[in-house]
């Protein structure tokens, strides 16, 4: 694994205890950043991840926060500042997937999907930007369902991911005066606890005929968080093996 130097940098990742989020936490820590991350219910996995990073000489801090709560998200940013004194990289990764066809989807599920998949990204960007150093990096983890829904029962999830595309474009313009970049990474089917059960159904739709690896998404995020990517902002970039090609 090729690493970048984030020595002296501080990152905050929401939903970082498992899946793609944990992969991003591991990669940023391996690249030298001090990493705080939030978790909602996976406390054991969160503590294990902190121990893993610290055992290799890295710095990590787990923060319990429900992304449906604006207050808890803002508190996570404040606690990151208290722990590490600064903030350079913010990754909004937390998300949920609740399937259901449009004629049966409940309003309660709709509201929670929007709260965690859309409002939390807005709250996180706003809170992080208020504390972030100029020249910082903000990365949103969306999904390629913003472009292709593919299966019944995904309308609300697709809507939420599509909303992030517009949010990132506007945020990038708003924060450009401070040289803070804002980008949206849109993974396709990825080998995680959430994605693996659907592997055999979706692999035939992927030109590369395989699921994505968490490390591939994490490496992409690391690049967007680096100095090299300073001229990329407002972009929604797919990493999906050609799924939407």
C-alpha cells in the first residue's frame, strides 16, 4: 500500500467503526494522520479499531455519536478539537440503507434516511468547516445509486445519494475562498457487511465482474485528502468497477 504523509494532520470520520468507514480510518492513520471517528452502536468494534491503530504507533479516538442528531455531530467536532487541537480532514461516511418500494415506504423510514444520509452531511460539513484550517479537505461518501438505482426498493436511497451531489457542488463554491475542497466519492457494490450479501446478484452488472474492496475506496479518499488533489473540488466521483459506465 502506497502511503501519503499526513503527519501533523487531524481527521474526523463519521461512521468509522466498520465497513468503508473503518477502512478510511485505517488508511488515514497509516498515512500519519491523528484520526477521530464516530460510531453509533458498534462500541466493541470501535474500541478494537482504536487499539489496532495505537498498537502500530498511530493516534485514534472513538466518539459515540448518532448521525441523526445534529447536536451529537457538532459535539463530535468539538471533541475532536479538544483531543487533537486542530482539524484538517473531515469525512462524512455514516449512512443507512432501508429498502422499500415507493408505495409501501413509511414516513418514519423516509425521515430517518434523510436525517442520516443527507442532513448529517450538511451538519457535518458546516460544523467541520467552522473549525477547519484553511486548505482543509472535506470528503462525502455518497453512492453510485445517485446515478443508477437498478433494483426495486431503492428510490429513497437513490434520492438521498443524489441530494449529496448538489450539496457538494454548492459547498465547494462556498468554501473555495478558504481553499477547502469538498468532494463526493460514490462507491459501487463493495465487499462490506452491507454489500457482500448482494454480491452474486450485482456482480453480473459490473464490467470488472467483482465487488470493490474497502481498501480501494479508502485509497481514493486518501488521495482526495492529500495536497496532490488540491485542484479537485465540487466533484462527484464514482469508484464502481464500471457499474454506471
